[in-house]
C-alpha cells in the first residue's frame, strides 16, 4: 500500500504488471475475434456461403455475451481499481447497446428490403426502392401533412392548459376537487375515449351529443362526415385526453414560482396582465417548453383514436403516420416498407425536435 | 352456433323448454348408473347419438361447460374407434394451435379431445391465441420458418400461405370417410380445402353473406306508393331504384327518415371489401368462369373492369341517399347500429345479423325482417369476351365472404407415420359429422356447414322453435349450395388486396378521384404492386390451384 499520490480518491494503488495488462488485452481482443468469427460464420450460413449448421442467431448472441463479460473483466485486469469503477456503467451501456443499437441496425436492414410476409421468397434487399416508393406514396405524404396539423393544434391545447392551470392555481373553491376532476380524462385509455366518445356519444343517430346538436338546430349532425370536421373532432378528442397532462405540468411550474415575485411586482404597481406577462410567463417558459415537447412526442404517436374512430377516413383526412404504418404493416404485412416509413418518421422527428429545442433555447436565454 | 346468437335466443324464448325435462331425465339416468366404461358408452349410442348429444347439457339449460364438451367428445368417439385401436398412439405428443375467442374454439377442442386422448394414449399441447394475435403469429411462423405446431385451426384464406408453400400434410383417404366429407355444403367442397388436387382441410365452419331486408317497407302504403314496389328487390338494379325512391319517406317503425340499402363506406381492416363484393359479384361472376377478382392467366386485376366499376358507381350513386355520416360507417355500424336499430331497409351481412334481428335487445326490426340470397343483376359482364350480357334470368352470385374455419395438419408430422395418423385422427374427431351438429346447435363460435345441419326436425326435436330456425338457416343453405357462388380466392395475402382496396375506395368515396373508373384503376394499380411484391408467377400458380384450374 502506497502512502503517496492521491490518497483521497484512490482506495488501492494498483501495481499492474505488463503481463497482466497483456492478458487483459488478449482477453478483450480474443473474445472480440471470437465474436466476429461467429458472426461471420453465422452470416455465411445465413447467406449460404458456408454450411455451419446454425439454425438461429443464438450463437452470435452467446459470443456477444462472452465478449461483454470478457470486456468487463478485462477492465479490472488492465486498470485495476479504475476498472472497477468502469464496471458500474459498462454493463448497463452494453445492455443498452444490445437492446437499442443492434435492433436498430437490424431494423435498418429490414427497412431497405422488400419483405412482404406473404411472399414465398422471403426478404430481399432492394436498395433504395422503398425510399422511392415512399417518395411517390400519396398516403404517406397525406399522413405527414395531417401530422403538421395535429402538431400545430398543440399551441391551442397549450393555451387552454395554461388557462386551466392558472385557474386551478388561484384561490378558488373546491380547488382540490377540480384538480382531480380535470385530471380524469388523462386516466382514460385513448381506446376507451375513442369508443365512449367517438363511437358512442358522437354516434349520429342516438349519441347524446348528436341529439344535443339536433336540439340546437343542426338538422343532420355529422361529426366525421367532412374531412375538416373529422380532423377537428380527432384533435378535440386527443386534446381532451391530454390537456390535463400539460395542465398538471404547468400547474407544478406555477406552484414553484415564489410568491415574493408576484408580491414585488404588485408593489411596483404591475397590473394583473403585466404581472402575468412579465413575471409568470417568462418564469414558466422552461416548464412550458418541457410540457410542449413531451406533448409533441405524445402527439406524434397519435394512432389509437384514429384507428378506432375513423380508420384514417374520410379519404385519408384524419390519417396519422402511425395509423398509416399500422395499416401498411399489420393489414398488408408489408414489413420492409412499413419499417422504412417508421425509420424516416424517426429521422424527421429527431430533426424536428432538435430544431425545436435549439429555438426554444434561443427564445429563453435572452430573457434572463 | 355463435355465442351471442345462442344467448339472444335464450333471452327471447326462441329456444323452447319442451325437451329440457326429457334431456335431463336421460342424462340423470346415465349418471345414476355411475357411468359406463368409455368405449361401451360411446358405442352403445349407435344411430341415436345425434339426438343424445343434443341433450347435453340440454337446450335452454345454460351454457355448456367443459364437462359437457368432454361428454360430447366421448359420445362422438365412435368413428375414431373404427379407425384407431385403443392406446395406439401411446407416447405421441402433438401441438395444436388455435384461437381462444370468447373462451371457445380451443377451449371446446380441449374438452372434445380429452376422451380422444384417453382412448388413443396421445397427448396434446395447446397454443391459444387471441383473434388479433392470430394472423401475425401465423404469418411470422411462416415467414421465419418456425412452424411449431402439428395441428392448426385456420381460415381457408390462409391456405395459399400454408398449403401453397408445402407446409401442410395431405389428408389421408380414411379421414375423408371418417368425417363423411360428402355431407359438407356445396361451396366448401373442393376446390376449397385443396391445393393442386390434394385435400388438406377438415372443415368445421361456414360463412356467407345473405341479403336482409325490411318487409314492412313493401307493405307500408306511403312507401309503396313512392317506390311502386310491393316485393323485396331481387336485383341490384331494383335495389338502386328502391334506395333512390324511398328517400324522403318515413320509416314505418321508428318514424324517422327512411333509407334504402346501406353500404358501409368506411374500411374494416380489409373485411369492408366484402361488401363491395356483394354488389360486384352479381355483375362480374359469370357462370362460365370461377374467376372474378383476377385474370387467372396473368393475375391482372379485374377490379377495374366495367362490372366492378358499375358496382363502385352504384355505391357512389346512392351515397347522397344514405344517412348522414355514412362515410364514417363501417360494416359493424351499418349492421348493428343502423339496420338493427331501425335505420335503413336493406343490408348484406353474415348469418348473425338475421338472427340478431329477431332476438337482440338492441334490435327494433324484430319480426319485420326477411332474408334471401344476395341480389342478382339483370346483366352480367363477361370478362372473357369483354362484353355485357343479358341472361334470360338475372345473374345471381352469392358472396361466400370468408370461407370459415378448418382444421389442418402441418407437414411437421409427415415423416412419422404414427404421429401423422394421430394428428389426422384428432382433427377428424373435431370435424366429425355428429360432433359438428352439436357445435352448430350450441355456442361454439362456428356456423352450420353440412347439409345434415339443415335437417330442421333434429333442431325441433332438440327444443328449438322450428319457424325461427328455418328462417335463420334457410337463406344460408340457399347461398351455400348456389351453383354460381362467388368464392374467395385462397391466395397468399388476399387481405392485403382487400386492405389497400379499402384505402383507395375511401378516397374515391370522399371525392378525391374523378370517377368510379379512376377509383377502380387506383385499386388495380395497387393490386398489381402487391402481386409483383409477393411474386406474380407464384400468385398465378396459386390462384389457378385455388380455383381448381
């Protein structure tokens, strides 16, 4: 045990021999070579180059696990105490890689192939054909266009949610009751919402809302008949479910604002509106951006209500990308093309969210 | 029989209790004797077995339980005993994949096969699937080459995916004799269940569309004055005229606006396309050719030929005369929320709409509903000559929408003769003539599919109301045995074609295409893409095989 050096952070000062280091490296590279070899053999077997007799991909999986174990072990061998620290993170990182990166790579492989589950020929690599097909697919572009509308509706939802949050933050009677009551729609599954509201309450003949509409003088109420109306109703149902979510996040933000700030603004003679616009709103921006961002992510997944209520109709007016991919993938077993559409959607989402976050960053920072 | 039908019949008193005491007495006597050894018991029923099994648990005595299924399975063991010695399959293990809808299907099969297992010595392992999981599971098994079941409950549309790829085992001749295959109704006879002349399927279910209409629309003075029709329409031309003429009248039952024939305009996961087929089959299913969806030589879609376009045009023509929001009505809506609730006067649907009409609490059309086979057409398009023809009699072509369930044996057992015989023996037990009568009379999830199921005396003897059962089953029987029935092609991916057609039709109905012809052309183009993707040559070969060409 040494008594020199960084005594505060180092528990044991390792004295690691060159032979031990060599063994560690050999362990890593040896197991890695084994992994590569098994993977190549497996690929060769799959592609028909060599007859090895691997019926599943398990040998490669086992080789990966062996390599992962060796990699972790070698950290300790090579780096001693420092390596032990790495062990706190490395297995988790390897696990994430195996569950995210590897499927993503396989997914990309599928996305660039022609794979209809009903085709006797199975999967065939087809290069960029799926991209070309997507480029010329009016259904996909229509769905993407609809997504722009659906996402834009978040601004309205945000305004309503903010208003509700302000109300619930105010000194009103039965505040606790309203907080719970307003949260209820969020607790419902969108599938339940689509059946209870979309298919029952909005049913044109017997639905209570249709009756109300008739009583109000609308002779032949039709909630999903015209493209604009159908899109609007889908937005409303989705908003009804998720406004409480934004509301609760904004409410939490409101409650975190110190009371002194409002009191100070009042002392300075700010009106209610000025106090909101100059104090509350800027302070709420971080919470708002988070709420909107999470809401966008929810919105981009919008599918269940559409699938249940309109199946994307009339004429594709309510189709979302997810509901279109669902039909392409599930009803038409078009695995390759469906995967490509999902991948492209993923890329679009990543780009859009990155831009949004950059912009949000720019909006927010000059204020302070 | 479908569960909901059975329950509704019970509620509405359509099942009489006349025979219940009789049934209880005989079952009671049997149990008082302490039960006989299985072989004796099964054999002793002899020719009476059909009447005896219908007493288990007794019509009107509540839903049958596992004990009842086992009892029925045991009493129907006779044909198995004739072909299999006791304990012959000792040590054989089989895997059976099927559905668990409404706790039926596999649940029944388990009960039915338990005595079979006891007698033969074989053991069955079960894979239960929900309906929604069924197609993906089957297709993934096929696509990834991981078929892990020996016996499978499967719909005929999948025969292309399975038999077409050599995944099924050919039915031995002794099975055909054991299940009395000749008794099965006309449309389920070969080529259904066969590929390249080989038989693979033991039918356990049947399905077809029939025309249900409101009789009171043809007696109501105001409506008949407006339409000039006192008899229900028998052709689509009459249906069109009626639907247009009835607009503006009031429904005799509900007093609300009257409507004619209801077309579902919204997709239904591919199943919605059957309803366009109902119209189109009369126009395009020429008696001289079994093909009506694709040209069997080229797989070129027929869906944009003048006959199909006429069918699409018909739908578009009557759209203004349909209830508001019809664009958002799928087939389930038209049947259960509209027709049964008193909106509209005509509909094409499967058998259960007819029976629900009389027995469901939600139905107001009660005793004013009548049935016939699907309407025909005054003229029929001959795809071979590309000409419209006007036959002396209207052209009828009932739509055999979905071919019902069957039991199949996979080629996993082909190499092992003992296992193969065991698998076929189990399947044959489920598809037996007597056991099938029980399945069509009690909740099972299956419809009648044998000519012997239409012996109304047996139903009456068991305690059913004869007039009711004749009405319920009659139009089905007429459709099943029609010589020009439009039969679904059993090619791989048939529902993919239906699904994309629904999407394109939705655009057409929403006015995004210029005409019915453009809509049909868009469907045809999409179908060509699917055919190319799945493989044109193999599709042609499989389509021909499915048509028996």
